[in-house]
C-alpha cells in the first residue's frame, strides 16, 4: 500500500519521541544537581567530593545567561540545587533576580575573603583569575609599563600599534572595564578605552590567540587571564611570552571569580551547602589547580606554575559594581569604537 | 492552521514577552549594527547567489571531467558548521597562523597583518558554508524546470549565455529566491561566526545586551528587530516570486543538453569547482584531522571515552526525529495550502517559517516559557506532578524547539516541490473521489518525493550542527556532539574539540551524500 509511506514517519515519530523522552535521559538520579557555566575539570573535583562525603553530583553545563533564564523559568520546580558561574557580575545578577538562597555557613565565611562572597551569603567565590598584562620580552622592557595604573598606561602613544586585546563580547573585557568605571568613574574610563583604540589595538576573539599572536610577533602586549598563559607555558615552556602583574603600585591587578550559590528552589539545600563548603576548603586545590586558577582560600597555595608568576596585590572585587556597571561598560566600549 | 499555530506559539510568546517589556531603549549603536547587518546580508547574498547559481549552471550545462562526482560533492560544505569553518579559517589565515607566517618568512617580517577579521572575512566564510542552499535549489530548478524553454531559446539562435540570462535565470527565480531567503535567515541569526570576525550584527547586539547588561527585555526587543529583517526578507522573496507559477508539464525534466568541455576550458571548470570544494570542505577537514591526530597522540584517554558513543547517539536521535517532525509539518502545511489555498493558510505557513529567523537562544526562552506555562496549567487542573512529560529540560523540549526553528528549510524544500506539481493533477485526483488524506499519500507525497528527501536532509544536518537550543533546553546528562565541541572550544581546547567536530561533519555527510548523489545520477 502506498499509504504506508505517509504513515511511516508518523509511526517512527510516535515510537521515537517517548524513547527519546525517557530512554536516553534516564540513568541514576544524583543527590545534587548543579547548573554550571564553568566546566573545566568539574568532573574530577565532583568525583573527589563524592568519595569524601558519599554525596553524588551531576552537573549541566551551559552559558551563564541561558542557565539563569532557565532557572527563572523553572522557578520552584527547578531540578537544580547549585548554580555555578564564572563572573562576579553574573553571581550578583543571579542573587538580584532572587534565584539564590541565603545560607549561613561559618566555614565558608572563614574560608572565603569578604569581598569574594555575598554579604548575605547568597553566593561564594570559589576560584580566582587575574586579568593582567602579558608581553614579548624581546621587544618590551617591563619598566615601560606604568606600575601605578598599568591598564590606563597602555593609552600612552608609545604603545601605538603594539597592543592586542580581547573583544567586547567577552565578559572578561566587560568586567575589567566595569571595574575601571567603579574605580575611576565613567568619563575617565571612556578616555582609557578611547586611548586603547587610538593606539590601534588589535582585537582578538579569544585569549589564547592573543598570546599566540604575541609569541609569533604580531603584537607586543596583551591583556589576558593568567591561566591562559599558564596553560600555554605548560605545553611549551619556551613560549617567549611573559606575565606582568598590573598596577602593583596602585589599585592592584584586576581579578574576577568563579563561584556558586545554593538555588532558591533547591530540595537539597543541606547537601548543596556541604558541596560549597568542601569546594572552598578540602576541595580547593582539586577545584582550581587543573585550570591553573588561584585559590580564594588564603590558606591554600596556588599550584607551582602559577606560583612561579610571583605574588601580587589584587584589586578588591566589588561584585555589585561589576554587575551593575557591566551595562555601562558595554556602552563605553561601544561608544569608543572598540572593535 | 492548527499545526501552524502550535509551531508559531513560542515565537509569538517571545514577541509578547518583548512587547510586555514596554518601551525599552535600544543600544545607542543599534544604527551601526543595522548597517553592518545589511552589509553582511548583501555581501553573503551576492556571494552565495553568484557561487551557488554559477556552480549549478556549470554542472548542469556543461560536461567536464569529474563533473558527476563534483555535482554532489559540492553540496558537502552544508555539513560543515559555520562556527567550525570560521575558527579554522581564522586560525589558518590570522597573524599567528601558517599562511601569514609563511608570507612573512618569504616577504620579510615587516609585512603588515592582513585584515582578516572584518566583514569581508565573515562574508567569505558564510558564503562558503551557505552557498549549497542556493546551489541545491538552483540545480534542481535547472534540472527539472527549464529544458524545454531553454531548448526553444537555443533553437531560436540565442547563445548559451544569452539563453541562460534571459530564459533560465528568470525561470529559476523562485528557487533562487527561496535559497537566498534561507541563506539570509541563517546569516541573520548567526552569532558565533560573526563574533570570531569582530562583526557587530544585530544578533551580536542581542547577546551583548542580554549578557552585558543582564537586560533580557531589551535583548528580546533587539531579537524582534532581527525578526523584522526576516519578515522583510520573506516579503522580498514573495515579491521576487511574484505571481509566477512555473509548473512542470509532462514527466521529469531530462536536464539540459550538456556541452562537453575540452582542454583548458574543462580544466578551468573542474578547477573552479574543486577550488570551492577545497576551501569550503577539504582544507578545513584536513586541518581538523591534523588537530585531532595531535590531540590523540597527546592523550588519547582524554579525547575518547565511553561518552563518545553516547553523545553521538543523542545527537543522531534528536536530529532524526527533528527531521521527521519538521518534514511532516511542512508536508501538512504544503498540502493544506494546496487544498485550501486560502490567504489564511498561506499566511500561517509563512509564520511557521519565521522561527528560522529568531536567534536560537531566543527560541529557547520562548519554548521554556511555554512549557513552564503548560506545566503550571496542568498542575492547576489537578494533575499532581504537572504534565509529567512537559517538565522543562526534556528532550521533547529540544524537539519542539527544533520544529519551531527548522520548519523553514523543510518547508522551502517541500513547497518548492509542490509548486511544480500542476494544480490540475490535484484537481483530477480530487474529482476522481480521492479524499484529502488519500491525495496526500497517493499523489502529493510521491510527486514531492525529491523535496521531501531534501527537507529531511536539510533539517537533519541543521539539527546536528545546532547549538544554542540544545545547550539551553537539554536535561541533565544529555550531551550531543555540538554541545561537546562547544564545551571544549569555549575554553580554547581546539585540539580536543577537533575530533567531535570532525564527527559532526562525517555524520552530516552521510545523509547529504545519500540524498544528493542519487539526484545527480538519476538523469544519467
């Protein structure tokens, strides 16, 4: 019968949909569900956590903004217990939107410095990254950098044609500029960004490419997260790109955090809190080292490669400024023609 | 109508959501984003139009060595996700890449950097990945539609070029317009590729506003701006088609009489097609293979493990089901349009294709909102755990989202087949007592077989490559190949990402090859 031909897709659909709906999704349900916008080496850290505590964890990786929208849409019915993301501004925003529950944990308060966590206990920083200057030592003498305000110092005409930076869609760029606005005000920051643009800064779409371009001689100075350089140095110790801790005689180097909070609709807040506490203490090294990040817990040492960059002063993190000024940062970047 | 309403619902939900935000301030740079978008659209439309039509003409009107193989190989770039090609292109041609490195070593270190990151670069990459849409539809038109008119023109003394220009092109206009409409909508919603090239389109604006200022309302308003672009494109397409309805009479077209090329002409023809293929497909695949090999040599355990198969199966199941569903919806729509033909049905059919022009993440919000609403409704009506299957983050959610988003390419392909079925055929079947269902299964479906095959393939390939929707709607533990590539690529682990990326390409090649190889051989 010819008719079967039209019916066939229908039958296939009818059988496949439940199959797809149940069969593939199934599997054991873990004790804790984590929505994470960060994915590197979570699996290993979570496996260690399960070994230590017997609490099982599964995580769903996605983009910050999308995961937050999903949390908002799911409301009380959300399967998530922990929301983990990679920018203080994002953490602040999630708390502002009422998606994170306040928890009271002396252990976390002891382990995480005050500026790296929410005053109301809705989120806690768990790993730190520094966004600083890297350079080609054959062409740049580090004494050329402005030790007081290294970021603004790059507007000096002597840097014309020598700079590489990351594009404005990157949250890294946005939060750096937002922190500058918080520190110096919008007008001064506008001048800084315009100064970079006036110096013909080359805009790259990822940090690794910035460093590789410097290594290949395409530019001399870039601004990047410290762990990208660490990662490339791990592969090739003779890369020929060095790190300079920015603004050490001034406000300190810009840092940002990855962190997490307990989800408002969580049905297992106690275990969720235990996970955060473990990540900030016993699990700190497992959580930060593989990605060459900096521990937030001052009692935990960074891994050797990162430690070799030397100690540095960091700019205090003002999450509400990073978050609330991020929109202005985008406007400043847009207005300056940063592209 | 009902089907159309269901498919369009999330898009409407988004529109309502956007409108409910009240007056929002569009970013100050909206003007320049619009200009950039127009430039990119124009560039890519011209690029794909010329390349797609030109290649289709080349393989239909001439015969040269390798023509038969090339005529279907040229479809393969369809299987290459634009974001992968964009990255490969940049890593090859950027300052630190091998090409500029080699140039510098020959011409001296002072060679200024090439302006790779520009609208021009984005146009090149988008053209190379998207031209197959135009090529496919143009070739089908040249094959099925035009031989008699073309032969008449030739016999009246028109040169080949003249016959092509004055007879074939106008006749193929509806197909070309449909192809270009698809290309344009792809370009409109592209985010990843243009971002590599530092090109600020309105879609980039949507993401910047959303993620930079945490202002979902303004972002959705911007997305509505993208939608307006799409409506304009579709209106243009309709206008281009005009009232023209070219029906095929008699059996299948036997194709154009082909002129055999010899010597340098043959070499040029073959060379041109091969160059396109090499740039759009062979080189990127080679580069991916190199990366994959180096990643495997580095640490095979990190690249391949048990989840590899799981990711592959997940990707396949979702893509296959989505392809079937989209094609089914398109068939019903095209069939209803043919039967009823009313303005309402036709308009509804158009609305369902709009999902293609909404950025994936925005469709995702629409579907989420809708599902959560349904779930709450079910709870309110007394069902204890909601609708059960309608919980967010189910594979069903992804499927619905895919149908919303990918009905457009399926519908374009099916519709293109339907318009070539003379109305008299449908009318005779009906007058002979066939019911609407019988008409669909016995007459329309067999006649539109070609279009159905194309529709299935297009959706299958699109769904395999798709990222934002599956990333946003997937349940715990559900990872597809594209999500996997993204997880690795977003952290710049491109060497590890190469293998799954390669796998997407390989899997996508299978249906492309099956569908279009047959098409090339059919006419012998």
